[in-house]
C-alpha cells in the first residue's frame, strides 16, 4: 500500500487549480509511486475560514491510516497546524510539513479566527515531527514567519530556501526528500 500524503491547499481565488496543483505535481514527481497524494478541494477557497476548513480537515483526518504525512501550503498550513493543535487525529503521523505558512500572532499576521500561536509547540503532540519551509523571496508571508514558527515550536526543523518565492518556485524537492526520510523510502530513479 502506498504511503499517504495529504496536501492542504492555500487560499485565494483559483488556489487549488491554478497555483497549488503545480506544487502537488512537483511533490508527486519527486516522491514517485510509493506515495499516494490526496489533494482535496477545500470549501470557499477565496475566503478561507478556520472553522470551515477545520471541519473539512477533520473529515480528511478520519480517512487517514497510521504513518500518513500532512503537507500544508500558505494559509492552508496555518490552518492545518492549528487544527492539529486543537484536535489531533487519532492516527500516528509521520510528519507535518508547513510550506510558506503565515504565522498568526505577535510580529505575524492578525486573525479574528485563529488565536496567537506563541504557545503552539506546547499544544501539539510531541511525537509529531514538524518541518517548516520558507523561501527567502516570499513576498506574501515574509521569511521572518519561519523564525516565529521556530520560536513557537522549538523542536521544529526549519528550512530556509534561498531565492524561493511563496510558491517555492514550484520546486518541492527538499520537502520530498524530508518526507522520504520520514517514511523510509529512497528516491525513484529518473525516468
């Protein structure tokens, strides 16, 4: 059975089909056939809502098997990590991978729905490995947000990616390498 990877899209009009689908395609190429990437369309993507997306994520979590990996891009990553802190799934996760995720709280983004995340590390189950990736040229969620995550989740592995934008230039090779390391697979040979 292939390893499950659940990819949570970012927000904004067209994010699922026009933007994040390219990230999913990059991840699928890099991971190869040993992984099954699930990429659900989240409700009202142009107006992401924590309550609405958390409910959708909880339904997705209920279908996961032990050993799944979760990947969240942009506001999808922010909502994902908070949903995990509020109510982690019953299955054992191999890792959570946040891509260009805005940080909510002091020095980060404001939110009427998400509480400031300064105590996030204390609210997350300790056994879940957390990875944070941020491009140095991200103009949507400033690169300093990676530092805010590092402070809030001291055990997180933070990877700063030089010369990458908010979409990480469409290249998820570093993320795929970390996922393969977590699930214990080797890269597929080039085709």
